[in-house]
């Protein structure tokens, strides 16, 4: 499951402002906590998108680590510095899992973040097998042993393609239908 708040199209222009992203993340986490997400999930996993700057929110410290995968939303302005890496390592030691988008961590300066990720999301919407396998190979070269998640799975054929490419989880319109 992937959780998110719905935003109006006009809100997109402000969504990358740090204060707006933090407020968005705090609202999403608060709503999920009030829903008692741990009880609702059971043995399933929840992918919860969050900005790295929001990892110090007080809600995170009370969050159930089991079954939660924090999907880090990376933007070009975010520095991958020692305090961020230390916070990720601390949360991992408490049982949290992390996911990143393959295209967002392709830059060398973000490889340290990739090392801490458990899941790597790959957009397969294009169904361009050479490009998808190249992306998987590039990630595996930098950080071996990652679990790959196919996003944007549109058709049964795309699902079969992803299954053959050893993706472990699948997201997209085909899956939700």
C-alpha cells in the first residue's frame, strides 16, 4: 500500500517548499497514526512518502517501524549530509525500512543514501526493457542486494515483464484494478 494526501493541482507549485513539504508530511503521518495504521496493515507493508527533512518530526519517534517503508522524496536541493545519514541509520537500527526512486539517486552524491535504502522503485511505465534493466544494473553496481519495486505497471504484459526481471513488489493501475 502507498499512502498519500490528495492535493489540488494548484498546490503542486508549493509542494517542494521545505515548510510546505514538512506540513504535508506531518499531516499525512498524523492522519495515518489516528487511523491506527499498524493495526490496519496486519502483515502488509505501507509505503509512506516523506521528505528527508521530515525525518526529525516527533511523530516519527512514535511511529510503528514494523511494516512501514518510508519512501524518501528527494529533490535536487536536498543535501545528503552526515546528520541525515546518521538519522537514517538510527531509524534503521530501530527497524524502519526505506525506499528511494531509482532515477532520484542516480547522481553520485546520493549513493550514500542508496546504501541505506532497502527498496528501490523503478518506473516501468515505458516498458522499455533495455532502459529498465540498465537502471537496475546501475543501482545494483552501486548498492547490491536491494529489493526492486516496479511502479507504473499498466498492463498484464508489463506485470509479466517485471516478474521476469525479478521485481519483488508491483504498483500501478494494473495492480489496483
